């Protein structure tokens, strides 16, 4: 996976506890043989306890800066620093190296769990400055597809193509064969090539040439080493092409030297801001050449390594300076994905809320069994009224002899009159409750006993007949269709009714009333 490079000036790095400032890079670039500072900027602090934090999402992280420490009489070194990721200590670089060098590995953490992490560096200083130059991290996705990123391509990257004459040299790739070429297909506005100059090979300077998108070749110099030098120079800025249009490009570099001249080397390529490898253009199509500003042969006793760089489309198209700032880019795809995802989650939440409320209402209705579905009109209940005309044996007697129930009441107790009225178990709906909306169907045929409900009301004897009836003794039977999944109440015990004469008896359910023939007094 390609790493992303974050410069010390990026807003992604959070400096705290004061004391941080820009360092004098002119003095730093003259130090050692590990090359100049990255992109000409470095942060420094001499404040004890100063910190920087770098949150990232990926699987590895590494911090680089300038090392310049001194050993104190008590055996400790100044400055010192501690690196932790998610609160845990990580691998430290050599913090006691006796010589000042740029591009020094301060600390690194590899094989982190995929996800969000935070690197924290805490500085302990007794007066000497601590420097941080850049941070490399390995993202979860290919860095070449991250808008606003500076992406590292090592010499072994499969996107880099080598012609004949190239060979491995440690971690580098070099050539001393005239006409040897190296190519790179990328998408971006700036590309830089870095390498190194090995002291083991020829030291004399030579030249090379590059083309962009098949345009005219542009020559640039490859500086060598001083005669008799025994020091290899690393991180050498070999070539930087800027001002490219925000499109797909193809870079081709051709070496013009030979074995008697300094070799062309390639350690890594850095594509600055929105640089991504893409397939080559289709056969027969040509991308227009873009203007370029070559810078080559930047080699001296303090150089190191080798890179290509490219600047973000967003920054270049807006006319802003070509400065790396991944946080300032506009990840349109991520924004759109987040908006769409939020809308989907909102719609899902509304649907679940509606479903749960609907289900809760249905369950409550089924539990109480007192209200049918609002979209189903209940069937009209069956209603029947039966009347009985009974003739008393004594003149003027318009009532019945006492009605008695089985139970604690003995037949010799005070007589009571009876009135059987209807107990309705129909649903409470507008149709059932409206007195001006009577049941739609009536019947004079008794329903099965299991479907009838009866209530007995006791009242004092009355000599006044009820209107609409031929006898004081009336009872009404209301038949309702039993509700599904509903337990009917137990039927009341039968009532005892003693008649006063032997008149006609209207039929009724024997299970509810027990007839007793009239008693006769002796003549």
C-alpha cells in the first residue's frame, strides 16, 4: 500500500503547549548528507512538554525530522521525545545519534489495526530545539485515490516502468546505461523525482532528459560528487515538474550518461496532492503537453534520496499555491456518500417507527378484543324480543308469581317479579351506540344457547303494564356472534318461574327458565 506524506505545515498536525515555530531551513539544509528538509519547511520547539498530535485512519505511521542532540554531563540527551499511538509507546528511532541530520526517523508504528488512530509526540527539552518535518502514514485505501494527498511511490512500485539497463542497488534502482528510461503514468499537476548519488560509482556530472505526454524532450543536469568524496548523498532532488494541467499524464525520463559519469538513480516518487496512477491513454490518442518548470541537478554535500511530486487539481485549478494540504481538499465522493447514507438511515428510522406504532396498536387491539379493525365494519348483531301473555288465576292479578333462582334463596321467601333485559356485548362503534341506527337485522328464531347472553333484573311488583307488551312479565334475548379468540362468560343458572294458570306457554330456551305448574287451592 502506498503511503501518504503530510508536511509539517498541514492543518492535520495539531501543535499544542506552545513554543512551536518555523525553523531556519537555510541552516538546516547545510547539515549532514541526508538531504534538505522536505518542501523547505520544518517546525521546531524548545519548550519542555510541548506536544503534537496527528489523528489518522490507517495501519502504520512514521514521523521524520532533524536530529541535533547533545549529551549532558548526567548522561542524558537534550532534547528527548516520546511517541505513543493510542496511548501506547511505539518504536523509536536512534535518539542519541551524534551527528546532525535531516530526514531522520523519529519514531514509527507498523501493523496497526485498521481504523482510526492518533500519534502523539511529547518533547522534553532543556534548551535545545526539537524538529519535526513530515509524517508518513499508510491509509486504508490506496493513497493515490485520495484527493489532496501527497503519495509515495517507492522504486519497487508496480506502477513505475523500467526499460533496459536498470538494476537494484540496495533499496535504490540505478542505471549507468545510455538511453535507459523510467516511466510513470499519474494524475496530478506536479511530479518530483528523488534519488541518491552513491560514492561507489563514477562521480562526474552528466545529463538526462524528460518528456511529458509525448511532448518535446527537456534536458536537465545530474550533478555528481566532488573528486575523492567518500560520502554517499541521499534524498537528492533530481527533477521537479510543475504547472501541469489537472489530467492524466505520462512522464518519461531518459538517461544520457554512461559508466564514466554519475548514474541516474531512483529511490522514490512523490506525487503531491491528488496524484493517482491510471491506465495509459488509448492507442491513437494524445494528451496535449502542459507547460513545465524543470529543476534538476540540485545536488550537494547535504543531499539524499530521489522523488517525483504532483500538486492537487483543486489547488491548481483555483489558482492557489501548490501547497500540500489534504485537509483543505474537497472529497466530493465522501460528502455525497455521507449525505446519501444519512438520508437512507433517516428513511429507515421513519419506516421502523411507523411499523412499530402500527404493530403496537394491532397487538393492543387483539389483547383487549373490544374494538375491531377500523377498516372493517362489524356485522350487525341479531336482536330478538319475545313476549308472553300470561293469564293469572285471580281476577285483577296482572303479574307473575315469584321468580326464584336456585341457590341460597328458598322457595318460601318473599316473591319478586322479574324482568329479563338485554346485556349488549357489541363493539363500541358509532353504528352500535347510535340510538338512531338500530341493528340491521332481526330474527324471531332463537339462536343457539352458546351464543346468547341473558341478565335477570329484580324489581318490586308493579301493577302497571309495560307499554308494548301484553303482560307485566317480559324478557328480551339479545344474540351476538361471539368474537374470535374470545372466552365467553359462564351462563347464569336457570331461573324458576311458577305460573298462576294453565294458559298457553310461548316457547323459550328451557335451559334458562324452569317452569313450575300453577298451584291449586282445595275447594
